[in-house]
């Protein structure tokens, strides 16, 4: 694969058998594991540019971006410094993963997805195209996020100083599934193996193993055992 117009910062470490496309920018200190694929127009290890009113809770210097073996960063994606991608992670075209995120083994981040800062994502979780994972959310292992899901973290929408201590994204527990177009309000916890039907507005915590649907979302029934992830 072409390395035309490759820009490398200082102290970048690139493993063996790494494919790098055209017009790639790799910022200082980034570490790329063996067998990775970095496609055209990717930016790796970018430093954030925060506004004076940013709600980011951490201002210290960021550690270098780390990318595990076998990962693929697809065309036009941007992955920030301070983040760790596990082995075999896939970041889709034009996706963005902000600083201080950790993505476990086999995580898939679809085309156009935005993962904001300070989000841990467990192994084998899938986030499909054009979803928005807000800052200070948490997704555990084997979570499924359908296209165009929106999470939120600020009930005050930027209008009070008191909000800074209360900002909190969604917590989505192991094996939970969230359908297309769902909106999840700040601080909501979706229990393990829960199922949120497409188009729902989630305004309260969802019990584990329950299917919810509607505006606002209400419990309809149990999730059948045969649909659940195998026990850890």
C-alpha cells in the first residue's frame, strides 16, 4: 500500500507488516502494533483543541495513542492521543475517537461514528454508522449499538455552572442492545442483556434482561434466554 505524503511525528513506533495509505498523519509518540492497516487520509495521535468553556475534566498532557496488533483504521478516521485501541479493533471511514478512550479487543466503530472523550468500551462491542457516544459514557463487553443512536450527558444543556459536577453519559452493561435511532438521556443505566427497541426515548434506567420500547421507553417483556450472550 502507498505511503505517499506520509507525515510522521517524533518517536513514532510502527510494528511489522503495517500497511499505510496515502496522506496519513501520525503524531508524535504514537505506537502502532504489528499487522495494522492504516488507510488513506487518517490522522492518528491528534491533540485536542479545547474551548475555554470546555467541560473536559482533565487538562494534563496526554499519553501517546496506542494501537493494538491487527487493528484497522479506515479512510478519513481521526483517533486522538491518550486513547488505547485493543487488538483487532476496526475504526470505520470518517469516524472519530477522542482522547482517553479505551477500546477492547475486537471493538467495531462504524462509519461516521463519534466517540467523545473519556469513554471505555468493552471487548467485542459494535457501534454502527452515525451513532454518537457522548463523553463520560461507558459501554461494557458485547454491547450492540445500532445506527444513529444518540447518547447525552448534560441535563442543563450548557446553561449553568452547576452542571459540571453532574455531567454523566450512559452506562450500557454487558450484552445490552440498543436499536436504531434511540435517544438516551444523561446518566441512564441500561442493564445487562437489555434490549431497547428502535426509536425509543430512554428517560429512566432499564432493568437487565428486559425489552423496552416507546416514548418514553417502557418495559414490554423479558428478553428470551436464547437471545442472550453466553455467560462470561
